[in-house]
C-alpha cells in the first residue's frame, strides 16, 4: 500500500506538470488530486522537490538496470530525446522553475551515475579491473 501511495503521488505530480509550472504546484494540489491527507503526503515526502527527485531517481534506476549486451549510448540518447519530445510540457514546466540550476545539477549527477555504472559493467565483462 505504501508503494502504491508513493507511486500515485509521483504520477499525480507528473500529470500536474503537464499543465502547470513546477513553481505553481503546491502540496494541496497533489493531495486534492490524489484524494489523500496532508499527513499522508508528508509521511512519504518532505516537499514537492523530493517527489520530483524520487521520480528522477526511479527513471535513472530503470536506465541503470538495463545492462543488456546490446546497450548503446546512441540508442540511450535517442530514447531520452524522444521521451523529452513526448513530455515537452513537463520538461518545460520543470526547467522554467526558480530551481532550474539545482535540477540541472541533479540530472547531470544522475547521468554521471549512469555512465559510471555502464563503464563498470563494460570493464567487468572485458576483465578489466577498475578502482574507484
């Protein structure tokens, strides 16, 4: 039940981001849309930005899990670019916020995690030892 509630909060946040800038979304909007109490929201998340962060982390985890042999950076880039085009309203509403610089840094760090993970996998498959 707990994971269901977190998932619903994240999905509601994304639905709201399709039509509203990030700075305009309030906890009240999410709890009204989800039909949950304020206490339930704060049990799972500290604020709106933690919801966004958790959503990004979930997306990054999915990319990291994809460690198939046919992984290519070109395909990964095309998938991200395609996703951004499909979700351009969400992207625009996120990056027009007053926290755009922090969000950019967060995403850059996430991409760094993906690259680091993929490089480790490639090196392990080739028998190359990599130190931190």
